[in-house]
C-alpha cells in the first residue's frame, strides 16, 4: 500500500520577499480521455479532514505529502473524474434526495454572497418579474464552480428589471449553481431552485412521497436543508403528472409545510406553484388561477400560470375572489420560444407583457435564453440580449440597491475575452464565471433632439477591472451642448464625508464628468410609480495635492492607467442618499453635431472613514484533498510525463470585504539545490474562501513549494504581503510500490 501523509495546516508569514509574475499563464491542462493513473469511481468525501483543517487549535506552517497515484477519494458527482475540478449537478431520484446529508454536500456550490437589500423590497413590489432560466437542459458552462474558459457563454445581466430568478432543469431537484446565486444576490434578486416530477416516473415519485404526512415532511425537510446549506432562497414546485386521490389531498399540506419551514429557516424565501394539476389530481393546465387549482395557491407564496392564456383569462382572473389581495403573487407565464397558442414571444414578448401589466399581474418570463439558443452567431449575443430587454423595459420596473457604502462597480458581466485588473490585462483568454459579475448598470438606447442619440452597452475590448467596461456612444446634436447618460438607479445612504472615484476613457472633443442625484435619506420607502424628487450634485475634482487624494493614492499603490483617466471628488452632505449616478458628456468647441464615445471603467463611492480602517489578514489557510497525477506535459519540448498537483485550499476572511482572491504558487526548493527559488505565479482567482488547484505542474520530488492567497479588497487598496495567507507544501516520492 502507498502511504499518504497529511499534517494540519495554518501558516505563519515567511520573511522572504516574494515577486509576482502575473503575465505567466497558469500551468493547467485538460486531461485527455485515456490518460493513465486516473482510477475508477471516486469514494465518499472524508469530511473529517475538512473539519480538522478548519480547527483553529491546529497550528502548522507546513504540510508534507508522500506522493501516491491511487484513485481520488473525492465524490464523483461533485468533481470531474479526470481533473478533480469541482462541478455542479442536481439530484435525480427521490432516494438521492432523502439520503442527502450536509456532510456529503458540495462545498464549492455554497453561495458566497447573501441576498442584498433593495428598494422596493420584494414584499412591497406590486407587479413583479420572475425569470425562469431553462437553457438546453441546464448545468452547461455554469456547472464549473470555479468558472471555465468558454468562448461564447450565456450570461444574464439585466438584474435591475427582475425580482426572482428560477434556475430550471428537468432533474428531480435542481440546485442552482452558486455562480448564479452570487450574481442574483448582489442585485437583490431572490434565487429559486426547482422541484419537478413529470409523466409516469413522476407519478410514481409523487405516490411515494405524498402518501402521508411523514413522507411529505421528509421531502420538504430535505428541500429546506438543501436551500439553507447552498444559500439560495426557495423553490418552484412543478408537478406535471396525474395524482391519486390520496396524493392530491396531501399536496397542499406538503406545500404549506414546505413554505412555513422555508420562511422559518431562510428569511425572505419563496415557494411557488406551477399551474399543472387540478384539485382532483388531473393533469390539466388551466392558464389561469381558478377554483380548480386555487387550493395550491392558497398553500404557498405564489402561482406561476401556464403560457396559453388569453386577455379574457386575465380579465376574469382580476375579478376572481381567490386572487383578491394577492395579485402580485400571480405570475402570468410567458414562453419566449412562443410554443403553442400564446401571445407574443421571441422579439414580440413585449406584446404579452403589455397585456399582463394592463391587468396588474406579475409575470414569469420563461426561457429568455432564446436570444442565445436560437441565434447561431454567438458574437451577437450581447446585441440580441440588449435588444430583447430594451423591448420589455417599458413594462418592467427597476429596483434599486440600498446596501450601505461602499458602492462600487467596474461593470464586469462575468465573462470576457481577457481578465483585467486596474487597467492591465491579467490573463488573455476567454473566461466565464458569473461570481465575478459586479453590480450592473442600466443598458439602454435613447433619442433626443433632431438627430441626437445615446446608447450604453457592455464592451469586452477593454476594461479597468474584470472582463468588460461600460461603453457610452452617441451623438451630441448641434442644438444641445451636452447629454447625460443615466448609469445607476440607487437608494444608497451617503456618509457625511464621501469620496467618489471615477475612471474613464473619453474620445477627443468632449469633457466628461459625474452628475450625482441625491435625495433625503429618510425617503426610503417605495412610493408606487412616482419617483422621489432629487437634487443634482456635481462633485468637484480633487487636486493631486489634496490630503484626501494623497491618502487614497497611497492606499491604492502605483498606478499604471494606460490611457484611463482617474478622477477623485469629495462630497460633504448631511442626511442624503444617492439616488442616481449619471455621466455628463459635454462638447468642446463650436456647436455642431458631435459623435462621441466614452468607456467607463469604474465608479466607486466611499465613506472617507474607510480610508482609516486597517486591512484584515488571511487566517487559517489550509490544504486538503490532495490528489497527485502523472500525465503528458504541456510543453512540447519534454517527452517525460509531468507531475500534477491537485488540492483544495481553504481559509478565513470576511467575504463582504473582497472582490476576489488571487491564488499563487512558487517553487522554493527542488531536487537540484543549485536552482534558486522560482517567482510567484498566478494560478487563478477565487470568489469565495475555497479554491481547488487542478493539474498544477510542479517540479519532480523531492520538492518544497509555497501556496499564497492574496485578498483583493473591494476598494482596490493594496493589502500588505504580511496579511496574505501562505502555506508551504513539501513532497517526496514513496519508497513503497503500489499493488
């Protein structure tokens, strides 16, 4: 047998200085089918190792590994069998659901972002918008918990228009990928998973779990535990099969129990019912709420109608006694694919929404990924997506983030052609990770004057941070001196002394500045469709010699703006809230039609007291679940098989303080003592306090390497290396031959 040794974790800072080479690409590969030493099925996860890793009483600055090539012990459903990369999946069977345990769950699919506050709150929204994401069976590029290098992924970024996002697949239990939950929660959008049974097999499942109180409570308890563990906010329940008399009698009881338990365990959660089964147990879609299906509506938070409704259905439903007082809880379904006898659909979906809003109902937009799935030219995805939502915008209602300062966005949509940090390209390759998505601006087109126009869109060709910037383009007509682009609608309380940072790249012939609209901070309740009066404020740019500017620059470190303009301003206001952020674009020179473009890289609004807060340190960095592999080298110059390290890193750090973490490695010592220690090499970004190293090429044993985690805090202030997490890993070849 081959011995595997693992000793604790926890690091103490090394005194040696580290150099960073962020231009060196991560040494990762994709294992080809047929590679050796992968092994067979994976075994159950040993959670005791994780628990010991997180034990604060353990203190070791070094981990030692004796290399072996036995099959990985990681659970196959949570990790790719070839690369040990963490992946996401749903649950297929009732047995799998009932046997679900927290100790066997997937830690990489736990959402890192709590549900943000918003105005108006969901409970006060009178006409809500739900999006049900049904994309080619689900779990595509988004199944990779740490992102992937997809060239043309699908992403959603019009969050300000919607209230609830439902991740839909045809698995029995659909657990939303954490990347979607993180993106939704940043924007104050509730995330729902799906519990679905269908046809003959679904009927068998229902007869089993709806046979009595004990069985339906067991299923509901598991659904509540899953939602609580993974950090999402509830369920769409979709029973699309006939039910026996006993099963249909217990269905409302199941719904009520599930709803009550969700509310108790997950504040703000929702349980919705899909229009399918009647109170008799017959499978018969009604396309409305009526007496035949009201019993299910009364037992939960909302009702999602089927798609083949008519305006007459909505007129009748508006007067139906069972709907009174709960019209906002009725989500009239719209199939964007326009299947069946439906109103609108595709680029005419706005026709359906116009009728739905006319009758004051909420709406459920099913499969808006149509803009991606049915258009072969994926390079036109952003254009098609923006067109679709622009057509709907007249019938959608913006909700505003209300979280306290800092307010920060660099407009990253969670995918791109390159990855940038502070205007510099960190990696040059296609990437997709919705956890990287930042607060999204308003995307729209506007006409003014005789021939003036303005558009705002995400553009991946250049960025300050992340994968894209906000590109403002248009024409200032001769009749106007300037135009104003509305970027964000908010209700963010301002500090008495506020610092505003604005980073942009303008075209020639224009002057660009920020216009902020503020209001009384006490006006924090939604007032229907009437907006709150606001006052425009034009922050005055600080001189580089200003004390606040010097302090800010010192915290940010050396700038290399590469064409970006960086402007900082100070606001001194009492009792105000930031209501809108606008970019004013003014013509220079004589009145004439003036085309322009302005790339906005980042907008940041800070309480100046945050400049005085000392940085936090990474705590308890640990290494576990180490897997060694031998395989073909990436380098064509070498014919020898390379040694690959796969391992999980975990650490402690306040997640609300960071944008992401950078993970590095470097060689400290190899078998040849004459070779000096290597430079630090960037492996990747982590968007939680958990990261899986996969297929990292390391020197031949015996060796000593160092793994390093750098926190990248939201404000962009540099964190001293003494506050980074460090852990050394030594490894040697076993003298025992595996049998």
